[in-house]
């Protein structure tokens, strides 16, 4: 006959008891035994739930000591950190070459096509002209430089086709449809409809000697109604520096635009230069060496990273699903036994935010790795999106390391302090943000015409944020133009009040909120944290061993009192 094992009651003795008690004719004993068994099943169900909860909230090392369960997720996260960081570093070095090539070409184009370019942009525009002669010379200079590009350019550049599939320059001018202006008499007659007139200059037209295109009526500019002149052209180039890093070269198409802006009619024409670089697949590449073999190794490494992240994604998703099932068991048990619902804080304990962070990181890494493989294969050219995905995923991976440091009390203070202070900090920032926005709008509308840092809302917000951190204070005060005494006095009142309010009051209160949460956490660590329903349930002393003894003694008593000599061959083992 089977014995009692694992704190439970064997099924065979229970059948023996059911078979023997009716023969002895006592209904009391049957009812008592059934109640005892039902109570015992309830106790076993509760103890099983408690053990599952304790195991769920254990650290990986405690789980290994308890059930010899290998911490696969921990090992996988460590391996993923190494792999993802290595992948990011390699991609970052490659992306730096791409960005540097674009920026170097943009600077070279400005020197090639802008007459008198000093090498430093004056503001958001590259340079300015102030006379009609300078305007004509700048336009003709850019056109002549384009025609002699192959003779003067140092880079691997060639002519590209524009939107009309034509090689050459496209020159457009925008003018008011009709205008007559007499400033001396303070009279103006204007039709604000805009005329757009364009001309295409191909290489054949530019090669004529003497250049007939200069004498065209198109280049007779009426500056009193001229709004802007735009010169656009396409160039092609090949980035050969990637070969040194054993990668396939990239082919670029540069869409260049030169704009002479006269919309203000202030006597100052601003010249803007914009170069939009687009990477295209090279049509015919014949490269000898180990470049292709190295590319295959990189693709294999990226594929391995995808496999690692996919395994991590599956394990973390499985853990969340099991946690939700465990939460459902606990909620049903708590409602059945205590006749009340579990608080929201205890319910959220089952949702591991670190697993959610890891899942998001894995999804971003898989997507970014696929884009990276397509970029390496020259099928895609979206470096920016790929860098955002890989960079953000690596950030989340390293932040996820804090989860394992949180198992140690000395390192857990940061996480607990952030959790405790976050609600109060968000409410405080919402109130302080209203004051910040008020100062932003006020500074923009009043100081915008007199200060470079207050020209638009974006720069105003950045300037005020730097002032809160104590940066660039003197320069902000000194750059106010003293053309209006009233505005100058207002700027002093505005800046002094903002700095005093945000640095000495709001920032101090912000730090005080975090310090208060930190002190509270330190006291809890010394004196114990407030116990919730979940924690009290886990700390309840199990009555399993005591009940086993009582229940076993009860069964032995029944069997001994109702035995007869013919039952001597039946033995109940405890």
C-alpha cells in the first residue's frame, strides 16, 4: 500500500477508509473524513499557490538554488548585451563615414558654387550680396562652375539627371506679376500674384562661345518685383573610403539648390545652399579582394543577433503570460477565501516592467538588424531610421541591467527612489511647465526682434532651459540690443525673475521631492516596508506539517478502533 508523501495524502489509504467505514456502520466517521479531506485539499491548494508565488518573485540565483532551474534569461541577456553593443559600434563607425562624406561634400559644393564663400555660414544662410552686380556675378559664377566641374572638382563627381531626366541646370525666378513702386512719393502699385519662370541650361548650351545664354531676356532681373532666384542641379558621387573598412562603396546622388532670397526687399539678398544626399545602389561594381567575404561575415553576425533577440523575446513573452496566469489564480483564490479584491498595487506586481522593456528592445533590435542587413546588401539606404532603432534598443538593453542590480539592497535604492518619486515629480513638472511655457511665449513675442536666442519658440525654450542649468547667463544678458530702452529694461526684469524663480525655488523644490523619496526609502530599508496583501499572504506560516500530523493521527485512530482480526493483513503506513 502507498504511503503519505510530499505533505499530501495517498489515494490508496483513502479508498481503504471509504471501503471499511460503511462496513462498520458509522456515518459520522464518513462525514468527518470527507470534511478533513476537503479541508486538506484547500490547504494544499493554498500552499501550492504560495510556493508558486514565492518562486515567481525569487531572483535567478534563488530559483537555481530552489529548483536547480538554470537562469536562461539572465545568460541570454548578458550575451545579448555583448552582441548588440558590438553590432552598434560597428554600425556607428560605418554611419560616421556616411555622415562625414555628406558633410564634406556639402562644404566642398559651397566653395565650388558660391562666389566669395568664406567657409563659415553667416546664419541659417551661407552668404549675402548687396548690389545688382554682385547678384549677376554670383548667378553666372555658379553656372560656369557647374560647366567646368570635371576640371576643377577634387572629388569623384559627375553630372546627374534632374526630375525631368535631363542633365543640366534648372534656373527659376519668382516675381510679382506687376508692380510699380515710387518710394520717394510713398506710392505703391502691386499685384501680389506670383509669376514663375524657368529655363533649362544643358551642357550643350553652356558650351557655346560666346555664351548666348547670358544675353537671354530671362537673366534681365527686375529687382523691384523679384522674390527669389533658384538654381538646382544634380551631381553623382562614389564614396570610396568604405573600401578601406572592407565594405562595399556607396553611390550618391546630390540634389543641390542655390536660392537667392529677395522676399524682404531690404537691400540684402540672402544666399542659401542646400544639398540633399541620397544613396543609391551602384549599378556595376567590380571590386577585387576580401570585401565581399567580409560583407558575408557581417551579415552572418547580424543574423545571429536576430536569433539571440528572438529567443529573448520568446522567453520574456512566455514569462509575462505565465505571470498573468499566476495573477489570475491569486485573484480568484483571494476573492474566494477573503471575500474581497486585491488592491491595484498588488495586481501590478505581476506585470514585470523589465520584461516589457526587454521585449520592446528585442523588437527594435530585430527590426534595426534587418534594416542593417538590407543596407549592407545595398538594397536600402535609410541609415537614420536604422541608427535610431539600434541606438534606442541598445539604450534599453543597458538600462535593463539595472533589474539584476536591483536584487542587491545597496544598488536597489536608485530604482526604488525613482519609483516612489515619479508620480510626485510628474505632478510637479506639470505645474512648473505652465510657468515655463508662459515665460517662453512672453520672451519670444517681446525679445524676439532684439535677441538671436529668442527669434523662435524652439530657440527660446532651449535658451531658458540652459539658463535653468546655469549655462550661458552672461552672454544672454549681454546680447540684448539696446535700441529700445523699454525693451532693455523689460529684458532685465524678465531674465532676473526667471532665473530667480526657477533656480532658487522651482529647481530646489524639485530636488527636495527626490530627496524626500530617497529618505523614505532608506527608512523603509532599515525598519521594513509597509506590507501589502500579497506580501502578508507570502509571509503566512504554513500549517501543512502540523495538519499532516493531526490528520494522520486521526486516520490511525479510526483504523485501529474499527479493525477486526481478519484485517490484520492490512497495514496503514504513515
